[in-house]
């Protein structure tokens, strides 16, 4: 089984916990790194490797308080990888969590839900 990927949050980057053994795949916090490609590259690479031998069920949970456009593009790419799992016959979904009153985050979650084939659950917290 693939080793877990755990990254502590910073002022500009979210907490990352991708742990296949616990079936836990979480992005949480703020995401506005100066170079979103550099930050998200290892996450996308990890998920591509995980996709070779995924869990029975994959639920990517995303709870971003703040995000920039570069982060949105990379998160969307990550969601496409989850969608690929579903299209390959695996059980998969995305849970987009947003804080009550955060209309921008709510709208972004609904947008993802509209454009992706994988189920996207938009949850107020």
C-alpha cells in the first residue's frame, strides 16, 4: 500500500492528509501558495500512484477557508483524478465543505458539482 502523504498547514497552504490505509483523503485550511503548481504537484503525483491500487471507496474531503485561482485549478485536477477512479468502476465521491455564510465557497462547490461526473456533496459546516 502507498505511504500516506501528510503535510502540516501553513499560513498559505492547507493541511493535507492522504492516507489510503485509513481511507482518509483531506485538504483543509487556506490555499494560496505563491506557486500552486509546486505545492500541488506532489499531491497529484501521490493520487495518481494511489489510483493504481485504490481503496474500495475514495472520498476526497475538501474544506478550504480561502483559495486563489491557481489552487482552484489544481483542486479541480485532483477532483478529475477522483472522477477517473469512479469511471474505472470504483466507488468515489468528493465532499466540499464550506462555512455557513461563505457564499463564494458555496458557489465554487456547486460549480464543481455541476461540471464533474463524480458525485460532489456540498456540505455546510
